[in-house]
C-alpha cells in the first residue's frame, strides 16, 4: 500500500536520511484515498547521480493509510542507516572566508550546512582569521572526538588542514617529522574538501568534479579514499607535505611570478604562464631516485586510477609485506639509486593525475592516488616549439608522455640538487654575478640572472635548491571514493524501483 512518485533504485549506503512527513493533500492521484482514511507518510532522501560525477540530494515520499506499517518502514530504514558505521556523526569544519572569490562562508551556509543538518551530522565550525589558523588550531583541539575534519576553501586550505592533522598525529605518537627516514603514523581521521577556492585540483582528482553539494554528500555517506603523501626535506629539516604537484622550473616559476599579481585574480596564472613560457629558463642539476618496484602499474600504461583501484590495493599489500620483512624503517641500502644529470625546463613529481577542467587527463594520466609512489616527470632542455607541444598535450586527450625530451619514472623517493647547491659556494649573490654572463649567453633575449628556480608544492612556493622527497603510502584518508567509472546511463542512474531494495 505504498505509491511512489518516481522510479528509482539506490543502495542503503547512498540514502541520506529518512523522515516522517506531514502529508501534503495537494499531491496528485490520491483523491480516492483521501475519502477513505487519514494518510501517513515518510520521505526518503537519497543520492541522485547525474552527469560528470555530479551528485544531488533527491527525495521520494511514501504514503499509506496504515500508520503502524508506515512507522515500521521508517524505523527499519533508520536502523539500517545506523548500521552504516563509516558515516560521520561529528565533524570539525574550517572555513576560509578569504579564499577564491571569498564565497566560502556563503557556500557552506547555503549549500552544505542544510545537508549536514538533514543527515543529523553535528558540526563545530571555525572561521579562519589568518594564515595557519586551522593548522595551529588542530594542535590544540581534542581531535579524537571528531569523525572527520572538513575544510571549506581551495587547495591552500586543504594543505593547511593536512599539515595540521599529520603534524598532530606525529606529535602525539612521538615521531620526529624532521627525520626524512621516519615512518609516519597514518591519519585515520578523514578529511573532507568542500571546494570554494580559485583552484580545487585535489577535489577534482579525487571526486571527479569540483562541486560543493557533491563533496558534502560524499562526506555524509562516509566515503573513504586513502591518499599518498610526499614529505619534502632539506638537510634533515622538514619543509612541506605534498599530495598533488611538486614542481621545479616551469611550474615553480609560474607560481612565484603569479604570487606578485594576486590582485589579478585567477587570471594571474594565465599571465604568469605565458610570461614564464617566453622566458624559457632551464636549470641544471642532479636527480637521484629509487624506482617504486612494489607497484603493479607503469606511468606509461593506460590504467587510470578509479574507484576501488586494483593497483592501489595490490601496492598497499606489497608495501605491508615489505614492512613485515624489513621492519618499519626504510631499507634504502638494499635498493640501487639511479642518477640523472642534465638541464631541465621542468621537474615535476605528481602523486595523483593532477587533472583539472583545463587538463582533463592531468600531468600524468596513469598516476595513482594510493599506490605508495609518485610519477617523476623530467622535461629536458628543448626548443620553445617542442616545449609548447608538450604543454598543449595536457589540454587534450593524447598520450601525455610520449615526447622524446620528456622522461617519466615511477618512484618511491628522490633527491634533487641544483648545480648551484652542488658547487657548495656560500655567497649566493656573488655566485649569481659570476654565472650571469654564462646564463645570458644561453638566453640572449633575456636580461635575467635567475640561477635557481622555486618549488611549487601543491600551489605554495618552497625556496630550496636541494630537497629529499619520500612518498608515504596511504598516509591520509579523504571523504571521497576516487573517480567512478564513466557509464552511458549515469545520468539515468536511478531506474527500477526503490521498494525492491527496501
């Protein structure tokens, strides 16, 4: 004795909430029932999947003349939802009111908070007032009473929350982050990203779309996506963590130049990118790396990382077995370091594809979110035309890594030292003057004496000409499920009938 307004089928895991409903007598097709008895109803709120990985909250109301039956259904559904142990009940939310177009607070209050309320998720909200507010706060709060931490902002806000959470976990476990060989403690408190910045690369690469409602629904249903994190050190001093792009040369120069032009808004990246391309600087240095032999994939294969990725699961098992055999410490002496010297336009290490709307396949389309490796991409000195060909490939569907001057390696750790830092000369200013003549012979069109580049670490500048980078397998967990496989009937996802499931 239930009638539904639309045909749909959803798993219990994607039901958001069930509520008793005051029956709306204006609903159609129930005239004959109104004459017979008082009607009772309940509404099921559920995830409706649309195109391009977009999720929306939809609902369907069931009604019956039998009050007891209606109550039974409501109670049974609520009990099933209670059994979904992966769902968060209490969240700590950090909102950056200044990031992107300064819409973070409005996006959260209008689009996200009502969904959390509907799903009975309680929240403690902190509006950040200055840089590193969230990071510092995570060292002070009782973090263990929360089921997750949510950041509302762009990639910079996520980075701040990530550094705070990882740092807090290591501090509580007595682990020294300054030791580059330390085995870090995994963070079991998940991070949720509500995109509201000028760049939302991490959200796009782990969900498939930068959309606040979609991300909020992934948090509510309790999705979990492990994520590799790379640590960056210099001379046994911890510098930064990275989860997406660590870039020296081209991408570092773009970021450094764009930081001076923040008044231009997101357009500053286009301007700085064009300017950096024309300058065509290359940098001389040495890279040493250890291949990621535990992984089952290759950076040149066509295996994209998708929900439930087989390669990530197998790599996790391999790493666990290695740790059992050798203990938790990294046994570096057993594996050979490979060394490359040269002149490079760009050195990029990516822990994920780094896909975004402008580059739908990213810098390394076959990079994996949680296989304990990074793809190291070395773009050697070449002509402007060849470099332009390389850059244009990122905007289309072609293979990203088949150009001769572009080498790619799957690594578990690497070290880089610029020619300048290798020379061990103390006065950087004097060295710059010494090298100025030689540099400008290579670049007769420029009047620039840049000797070192800057690292672009997930969109933040990092000034160090010598670094040691190590990948920590599945150090973090996100409220996400990776990018789901495309399906022709994704837009018409909810077919058949919900009562078959119920």
